[in-house]
C-alpha cells in the first residue's frame, strides 16, 4: 500500500466527501505546499485529471482503506494515465498563477488604498483653499493717482500754490510747472493763476464758476 503523508491523506479524505472530486484543501496547504501534495498524488496515480480539476482514482480510495464506489453510484473515479508528469507540471503552473494573482490583488488593494487616501487629502486641501476666512479684510479702496490729487487741489475754491502741490506730490518745482503745462493740458484742463500782493501765486483749474468770478472782477474794475 502506498505510504501517504498526513497532507495527502487529508486531501484524499476531503475528496471522498465531495464524491471523489478534489474541491477542498486542508487549511494548512497553501501555494507551493498545495502544489507539491497534488503533484505527489498524480505521480502515484492516486488522482487524475477530471475536466478542469482532479478526482480520485480507484487507487486513491484504496490508499485510505476505502472501497471505490461501484459504477453508476454517482461517485467519480478518474482513470490515471501516463501523462501524470504533464499534469503535475500543470498543477505547478496553476499554483504559481494563483500565488501571483493573490499577490497582484494585494498590490492592487494597496495601490487603490493609497490612491483613495491621496484623493481624499487632495480634496481636503482643495476645500481648505476654497474656504473664505471669516476674518478676511475687505479689499482696500484704490488710492487716487497723482493727477487726481493735483486736480482736486486745483479745483478747490482757494486753488493751490506751487509749494502746496510740491508737498502733496513730493515733486520738484519744475516738475509741477511741467505737469500744469503738459499732462493737465492733455487731459483737457485749463490752468489759470493769479497773484495777490506778496503772497504766492495761486493756481486753479478754470471752471464756469471761475470764469464768472473773473468776469465779475473785470466789470468792477
């Protein structure tokens, strides 16, 4: 009688419970160990190929002191052949494929988990960037340009002197005079001036009100 290892015996007994087909494996048989057990049984003609799987031969039943079922009773009895080595090679390939598939699935799971985590972090970062802080300060009003400042000074009823414009703009005297004659003129403003006694000359932008005042003054004279 063939000497069986504990794993071979356990596998044959499980096959007897499933009508001779090898559908279940002992819990301790994984990967290469499972392939080695199946290969040994094939070489001893204790199991044989049966469709896409394996099934016990008559010798397989006898190896565990069991009588093979009589023909027609429903149990499968596979016939062994001379291609046991070829079948053994297929077992090794299938076992390696199973191992590679399991490892690949594990890698996919890790990659998927990492991707999900990265997506979540990216989403959180995006939400944080979109959120407007409650203490955000309102946008500051744009300051007026130098032209606006000078025009405002010259539009005053009292007008402005060269020195006052120099202080407001931090320009030199010649720059202020050039500004009156150049930039303001291009903007369509007409600058008039007047001098009273020893006081500094006062400059104004000519407006309708200024024209009326000037005409009235001429009439009084």
